[in-house]
């Protein structure tokens, strides 16, 4: 089966926006600014690279200064984060991809442009870390490229099991993914 625009269109339904993820606290502007400042402190004068392994690959929402293939050893992608918003509803829960310990994950390494670094970093964190409870799911990991090893910031990666992510049997994950929904966009992007 090929993922076609027609199949993607079947997931788009007019659903009510029920607000934030139940039980989670939306990230405040102050918390967002603190996360941006933390990443900038940790990066120092080095460029900031982002390891993308899911939707950021095809939709980073910023213009990277550089992009290249990369592999994160010791991590693998997994549909293990249960959600009730965004691609899901309270009545129809879904799954989002996260990085779990073990294995390897191939992805793309994006370098933020020096001129837009703060703006792009802030927008990226606001997109990926929407809630206070998941601020710890943003971390630096080692990655390998054709040019050697480097360090990259990634999202939805946790070294501890804290109830947010839970690996599921393949049958259960497939069922939840097959029922995923997306809010209708007044001007949908085309595939």
C-alpha cells in the first residue's frame, strides 16, 4: 500500500477542537523563553543542530542552513506516545512517534541558520514542546553523519519511563494509527 494524497485525505474530518491535551499544562511564554535560553546556553557558540526522525524531516517549518543524513545510535523511533489531541480526540485516542532507548534511528540533521537561530529555535520548541509536563522530552543526543559524530537537539526522547510513552503491541499500535484523525484545515497543504 502506498501513502497517497487520497489516503491522507481520509483522515481529515471536521472535529471539534477540545483544547489542550487533557491533564497537561500548556507551556507559558516564560517557560518557552527559559527553554530557548537553556538550549542556547548549552550550545554556547557552537551551531545548533536538530535531529529529525519524523514529521520534522518533511516539514521543519524553518529554512535550515544545512541538512544531511544522520543516525542516532542507541535510539529507535516508536509510535509509543498516546495522545488525545492533534491527530486524535478523547473519543478516538491516537499515537505519536517518540524516540525510545535501544537500536538505531536514521533521520536528518538540520543546522539552524546563525541569522535566524533564536527565532527558529523558539518556533521549533513551541511546535514540539507544547506542555510543561513534556519539557524533559527535549534533549541532546549523539548522532553520526558521513562527516563524523556530532551532538544534536531532538524532541520526544526520554531516558526514563514516566507514563508518557509506553511501547504497544504492533496490533494495538496499528489499530490506533489506522483510526488517526486530523482537523480539517481551511487551506490544506497538498502532498
